[in-house]
């Protein structure tokens, strides 16, 4: 049975800006009686990068896989396997070309797998020739343990540009949120660090517009409003990673999140107020990668209650079913804002 990650509650700071709805005291009212709170982790856009303007760089990545086998079984069983990835400036001496192939975007798993971000860069994989240079694997044996080390150097072209944020940001392809494509949208949320935000109030409807009340600012983007207490962005409820996995049997260290403590306390539709965005780290270690581990978008896995057969019975979300290897991962939980429009327009095609 899935076990939600340990919580990392972030206490609100004792300074900032709070704007209450008309008739409420901003110093004492509940969270859902506020129009705005600067302690809310709102999904704010902090960067917009045009992919066509990103320079193309030559990329060489070393991949070292160390696998330990139990030789007392037939066939030998794998005890552990670890891959370390790091960048080099060229193909090391003694490595012979193993293969050259051309890949398309679909070969890499579609748009999700071609866009990745770390603490320093945004990278976009581009279709082209992929060349693998191999090195003969080495083997050592001690008792009934055999250790095999395999190394390869992989060349592939990609576009890369520094985002200068200093953290690994929540990101999307612009086509995911608008009709405009060709841009990477960066948000002011660090997906590599665990956090839970201590608000549980249900969203209240905005029963009447507040035209001349609240706060408003401009943004860095033309024709796009900045911060406005009459426009309610969605909030980050939690960010869970492999660092706080609570289930010792969770071999892949996949993050698990639920609004309840355990399956037995889950109510139907308990995940309805939330959205989930998964990210998978593509290395075992940050060593040797300029800017640290890269993360790419990855689908989240919804977990059904015992005996559940419909979507309303989902009680938790996990990254554990997404990768066959232990790796870094991040699950970003987004919820409705504290104050919502009293109705929502939808277009059904």
C-alpha cells in the first residue's frame, strides 16, 4: 500500500502583504477570506524563453553503469545497478564509435522528453544524429559477487540557454497553457526541494467583482497583467521529492502525495481540488553536470483505493511507477486558489 511522503511544512513568514476581502480584518481573517497573501506560493511566471533563439551546442555525455550480480544463481541476478552521467568536452581517447543513428522527436518520447531544466540551463533536444562511442566493459569478481562496469560516450546536439534563476524551476512548454508554441515558460517554484504549505481552507466564491479595491502591478511581458488581487492564480500545495519518501519498501524512491494520511481515511473525489505535475531527474548524481541534475516532465501515477474502479476513487498520486531505475523525481501539487470565480466558462467540442 502506498505511503505518502513525510511532510516538510513551511511556516509562513511574519512579514509581507495581506489584502482581505471587503468586510474582513486582514490581520486575523482566515486564508480563504483574503484577496491576496504574499506568503501564498502563487504560480508566477518569472521567465519566458524562445526556443528558436536558444543557441545549438555540441553535447557529449559520459554514462558509467556499475552493475553487481549474484553469481550463486542461474542465471545471475542483479543485486544493484547505478548509472552516473556527466559531461565531457570531447570523446575520450580509446573509445571507438559503436553506432550512429538519426532520431526524431517521437523517438525520444515526444515533447515531454525533449525539454529539460536544471539550476542553470534550459535545454531542448533537437532531431539529428546520435553517435555512441563505447568502451569495453570491465569485470571483477569477489566471492559470489561480480561487478561489471560499462562506459559509453554519447554525442547529441541540443539547444541550451542559461535561465539565471539559481534554482530548478517549474516549467512548461508554452503550448501546454496557450495557443502560442515555441516558448519555455518558467515559474518561480523550485521543484527540487520538498515543501508543504499549511493551508487547508476550501476556496470561497467571489460573489461580486471588486473593481476599485485591492492591488495591481504590471508584468515584464507586454500586454500581460502582473500581480492583481482580482485575478486569482492557482497555488502550490506541496512539492514532494525522493528526499522525503516515507515507505521503506519504495525501492524507486518515487514521491507519493495525498490530502489524507492513509487510504482508509480517503473520501471519494478527495483529489478533485488538485492538479499534479511530475518531473523526473535524468541522472543519479549532480556530479559533473553544469548546473546539476536535469529534470524533464513526466506523467504522474494515480493510485486507486482498494476495490476502486473509477477516477473518483483515486486517493493518492505517485511517481513510483514511472521509472525502472532509482532516480531523482519531483511531484508538484497545485490546488485551486483560496478565492475563486463564482462560475467558470468552459468550451466543449
